[in-house]
């Protein structure tokens, strides 16, 4: 189960970064297409600034947080607990 948590955590963290990158690229490309359309018609550019943060911003943060929690949960606990449980008192 520990390895599964590590793998899922890394996959979620990488996928959240990938989703954020694809979102930003698509916003930039669509803005460039609109600007090219205005420039080809000879009109002045009157566009609102592109908003890069939408709903995907929350999704990216959520996926990254869940991935980080799973990654941390995949590692074993402290070794101090394991050492104290090995030595038991068997004095009668």
C-alpha cells in the first residue's frame, strides 16, 4: 500500500502541473489568435487582458495537495516507534 500511495501521489502532482501548463498554453494561444484577427483587419487592438486563473487553478491546487498528502502517507512512520515495540519486557 505504501508504494501505491507514493505512485499515486507523484502521478497526481505531475498531472496537476500538466493541467496547469495546458491551461496556460491554451489561454495564450486563444489570445494570440484574437489579436491576429484584429491585426489582419487593420482595427486597433481593444482586448481585455487574458485571465489566466480560472476554475482549473483551484483544481490544480487541490490535485497537488492530494498528491502531496498521498506521497507523504506512502513513507513509513518514524523508526523510533518500531524500535520501542521490538523490545518487550518478558519478566515474570
